[in-house]
């Protein structure tokens, strides 16, 4: 068996990212900086020989995925399970506004996966649906294939923690994913020495992020 890869690719920058405004599932488009970021990133990702592309159905992720689709000739499969965390009353607020209104919950959300930001989804719930979507797409990816997943900082980080078999309490050790940057997972073989609960190994995290600032919904 030739190992498959998953590339978890965060969308490019938006005006709300630049304003430190919580997007959540609000459908905010890329700005010009974001469009340039994803064009540059897509050219680099072509070296990984993508075989399949999937995307959140929110516009900023779709536009990101399309930059790679235009270079590769691949079709983009949309899946709403990849959407960013739904954050209820926090959506549209800046970080400072959230802290002023709900500082205790905001602080707890960084380390407690049972917290509902703005009354929305917990990181555990986000991970469950995002991983479900990724596994659905993987069913079509052959040995040696590379699935590129264009989505959001929060949903991708939660999915990554789950796919790596990390205890949810440890997900906070994963840094914020920068705009238009990616992480790469390599499928583990079926060796009898492989731990039964592990299927993926982290090859790269936040690749190409420096010196890009890391701003996003997931702190």
C-alpha cells in the first residue's frame, strides 16, 4: 500500500480576519490579500500532486479551493460539514468586544472543549462533523492519493486533533492556523506495531506560515 495524504488548507485572508472579527459561519469573502495568498499557496501545493479537492461550502473556502482547481484541473467537492465553528452571538464581534461581553467564557474556550462559544458548537461537535466529511471524501481517494481540504482555522484544527488521536484536552497545544497555510497528514501503514487507535501521522503543521500573522476565529 502506498500511503495517502490529507492536506488541511485554511482559506485566505478576509476583511474580518484583518479586523480580528469572529466570522464563524458568516459567509465572508476573501479580500485582495487573501486572493493573492491562495494563488501563491496553490502553486506550491501543486508539488504535492493533489488528486482530490474538497471544500467547505462557505465562499472564502470555495474561492481558496478554486485557486488549486484552476491549476490542477480537478473538481472541487463541497461539504457543509467542513464549515467553521458556529459561534452564535459571537459572530460578527471583534475579539475585544467578545472579551468585554463574555470574557470568562472566551478564556475557558481556549482550553475546555465542552465550552460553547456564543452559545454555538463545542470543538468536539465541530471535530465530529469535520472528520465525518473528510472520511466521506477519503472513500474516493486511492492508495498514494492526496486529498486537499480547503476549510477554516477552527474546524481544521479540531479535525486535526481528532485524526491524530490526541486527547481533546490537548488540542489547545496546536497553534492557530495562518491564512492560506496548510498541514499535511500521512496515512500510517497496517503494520501490526501500529497503535490501533492511530491512522495518521503529522508531517507538516502550518507550513509556510512565517512571517504571516496568525489571526483567526479559533484564537
